[in-house]
């Protein structure tokens, strides 16, 4: 059988080669190169990448007569080219990042204004000046929260005030969203909040034409958002703004969660659905309008005119949307199709996806690491591949049915086809993107098929067409007519989302290890891109990924990167060392690790929970299920007590005292966390079972083996990359004692506002 399998694989491979399917793998290899670059433990030199690219190009030229060797070299060449794109983007941006928390007087230019989820405002500012103290290595752009803003604050204007700034946060847990990484590539070097109300200041117009243009577009977006809010106040207006201008502020957590559970969160992100609806509405309206002038329609190519107008409308919509990766992908793909229409050419859809992906990788390769790129391209490619396989079969079936029945009898079948198209679209796109939703958000939307089946007709008929109509009527101040219909459509979509979410079971499949993500991603590529039976080779990869995911071990101990939170897992419960604070981190841990509850320390007047931390002053101690004692303190005076009591000691402070004077326990300090990020500890299989606990020597030996099996992993590792090298500059990373929170409060820094700023990141 093996002798027959290899020729069959070779025949299928060359069949795909002859059909041109191998071109579809070009962005896959280039994107893999970008991923390799971003995952390297240290920064590669540009000269090394260029040397590798040149050498591979030379070998590829020498191997031009050897097809298989040439294809392997081409794949390697694309991987290194992807690395080069990522390296050049990193060098081009070179975003200065804030090294440590600081309070200073800031003067900046407003680049964007958004409403914060907890009230107040979130302002993106380009730094003009800092004083008292002067920041020698100040970031060029910051995101700063404010409880209130001056009445005349506007995009392009200036603000001045006392701010408390913080460096970007790393991942809350291993493999989670890295705020510092994505902020680096957005040009944002830190965040913070104003202490008091800032004042407006007059600033000269920027001399740079690009900056002036971007500010003009941002002003237009903000003006349009405010106009939408004026016609549709509240959450409905916020959703309408997210569909038109891409600003998602003002949508409640309850509605966001309902949209996520019902599989409708993609509606809030401007992507292929919205871009295609806009282009389709423009083309359909123009062609229908020009058809009323038969002489003109017969003499001129109205189809091409409509395509050009749709391209311009889509470009305008892209500017309004903020140009995120999903909108970029949709515009490039749609642009290729519209240009092909004007040139009387047929556009191959999967090739359009590949071209769009190549454009994104060339311009913004860091997006490959984000959920938007992964979910957007996977869903689009899966839909095109599925309908490329399904459409001919359905057409043949309908042709046979039409030959046997009249038009009236065909009507129920056509209605059924329309409903099944919506259901299949939701099923295919949801299944493809669920891989990345499960990894990044721990959510798979089990009833997404139902949610999309009910909501998408409302979006297609009542929401997006009237959004386009509102923009056309806005110069005549008649947009309120279209917005009133759009408002009813949005209310219907939200109603559907909440009701479907109420019926939905938990869509959290638990943590997905990175090997499972890699295997599933490769399996998805093999399932979608080939045109032959080689697609079946994806099935073993999916099975292996599911097996690894099912056998993945949850961490037994987790530590936050700021050294304030420690958690010990006991079954599906997490015992933590603090009664207050860290809401964002705790919610992430609970959802990411699939936990049922968070158990706070035992206190006076509370029923003690078995395994909960017991705190006396600044010293907190618990015993994990395997018998090891975890001791936590952030007070140097309690160091000796923690070191004597614990097998695993967490010292949540920095300084020369942050070390145990006695050998034996595993020690994690504030400096370790400041440099390497959040930590996880897992105990290996060598520690299973403690033997006969009545025998003291055997029990002690079992505990020693369990401690020796402990594997400590950090979310970041050594800060050797440009987006995390700022970590070495904090006081904790330099092993210097940090000022206490009481000291910050004495200087006017409210602890609750500090927590808000951290949670807002």
C-alpha cells in the first residue's frame, strides 16, 4: 500500500502544480517567515537576513532545471523574505517605549479621542514636550485617560496636564495577547491617566503633510461618529459608529459578550461583509439608475463605470474605518475583483485572497501574529474554497430539479437554498475562525450558526444599505431618515444576539497549547488550498492537535507580571493571595484556564475554603494539592518567614533583600517577573503521588521529587527584542526597591485610577 501511496501523492501534487494552486502557498510561506522572525529569542541582524536571502536566491537560480529542488528553495526564499519584511517594519517604526512608571507634565497633540468603557475619555496624543521631570527618552505617542476634557478639545488641538504614565503591559499569561508587542507596531510607547483635568493649549499646525492628512481623516471620523451619536444616542449609536467609522467605544461588556457568544462579533469589525455590501450597493444602485437612460447605457460600459465608483466608495469607507487589517484585506481583495471587472477579466477568488495577504504581509507583517489577520483570512479562504467545491454541485442539482418542475414549484427550493447559504456560510466561516478564536479569546460560539442565520438578513437589508444611504443624504441633512431605519435594524441584531447568547452553552474549549495551534493552522491550510484529494492529509493534523489539546496540562501556580497576584490551582478553582485588585488579570486567568471560581484569602467573618491562602499581615501561605507550600510576601520584613515556611517562595518586591538566605525553596522575585513577564509553574509526572504519608521520610522524598519536577515558564522570556527591551529600565528589573502605592497616593495618584489604567490596556 505504501508503494502505491507515494506515486498517488506525487500525482496529486503535480496536478495541483499544473492548476496553479501552489501560488496560493506564497503568502503562507512569507507569513511563516514573519512568524519565525517575531518568535526568535533574540533580534537577528539585518545583514544576516540579507545574506541568507541572497544565498537562497543564488541557489534558486542554479536549480532552475530541477523542479522539486527549485520549489523547496523558493519556499525557503519566501520564508526569509517574510523575515525581511518583519525586520524592515521593526526598523522603520523603532517605537520608543516608556521604561518605567513616571509622573510628569505632558504637552501633546490630540490624534484621537474615544470614550472609555468606564466613563471619561481615552485620548491618543503625540508628545510635544514633557517637563518636571523632562523625559530624556520620551515616547512619541501615548494613550492617556481623562475623567473630563476641556470643551474645546478636538483632534489636532493641544492638551497639557499632569499625567501618571506606565509602560505597556506584557501578556497576562503565556501565549496571550501581548499589549507591548502590538503597541510597539502601533507606535504607542505607553499609557496613563491625567491627574486632574487637562487644559487646552494652542499648537501650530504640523509641518508634515502626512501628519496633516491623517489628522484631517481622524477629524472627519470623529465628526461623523459624533453626528451618528446625535441621531442614535446610547449603545445603538455606538454600534452604528463601529459599523461606519470603526470606533467601537460605548458598547457595553454585556453586548460584546452576547455578540461573541452568538457568533456575531464579526459584525462589529469592519471586514469583508461590510466592504462587499458597500460595493454591492453602489454597483447595484448605479447600474439600476443608469438603466433608466437607455441611450447612455447602450453606448457606454456602465458596468465598468459602476465598478470604478464602487472602488472609490470602498476606498473612502476604508479611510473612515481606520484601516485595520480586516478592512485592508477586504479592500485589497475587493479592489482586485473590481479592477478585473473593468478589464473584462475573470478574477480567481483564492488568488485574490493570496494577493491581499501578500500586501498585508509586505506592509504590516506584525498583523500575522494578531487574531484579526488570522480569523479574517481563514474565514474568507475557507468560504471561497467551500463554495468553489459546492457551487457546481448545487447548480447541477438545481438544473435537474428545474427540468422536472415549473417555476412556482421551484420557489420553495430557492428559498431553501438562500437559507442554507446563510447557514453554510456561518458554519464554514465559524469553523475556520474558531481555531483562532479558541486560542486568543477562549471562545467558539456554539450557536453561531443560529445567530448568523437570524441576524445577517437584518444586517444586509436594514443596517448596511441604510448606512450607505445615510452617508449620501448627510450633505442634505436628511440622514436622520436613513439612521432611523438603521437604528431599528441594529436593535433587532442586538435582540437576536442577547437571546441566542442566553441559550448558548459555554463556548470555552479550555487553553489551547501552541503546538495545537500550529498543527490546526497547518491542517487548515492543507484543507483549503489544494484542489486535489491532498486535502485529506489535513485530517491527521487536526486529530493530533485535538489530542495534544486534550492532554494539555494546566499550570499549577500562576503569577502576574507586576508581582502582586499569585494563584494556586486546586482542581477547577484558583486560590489567590489578595482580596481586591487585578480584576482584568483574574478574569483572563479564569477564562483562559477554564476555571470555575476564584477563591480569595480566608478572612475574619468568612468561612474558610480548603486550600485558600491564609494571610497574616503581609505573609500569605497555602498548600497546593500535591503538598508543596506556597508562600507569598511583598514586604522585605517578611522575607525570612516566607523562606522558612514555603517550598515555593514568591517575593513580590525588588532589592538586595529579594533572595532567600537558606537553600532549598524555589524562589521567584519581583525582578524575575519584571524582566520575563507573567509566570506559570507546572509539576511533572515524576511527582505524581506522595507515597505513604505516614512515613515522614517517604513523604519528604515525594515532596522533594515534586519540587524538582517543577517547570517554570515565563510569558516573555529574556527581554531581547525591540518591543520588550524597555522592561530592563524599570526599577524592579534593575533590582531597585519601588516606591510603595502609599507613596504614589501621597503624591495624588489614586490607586483605583491606577487599576483602571492597567485594566484599560
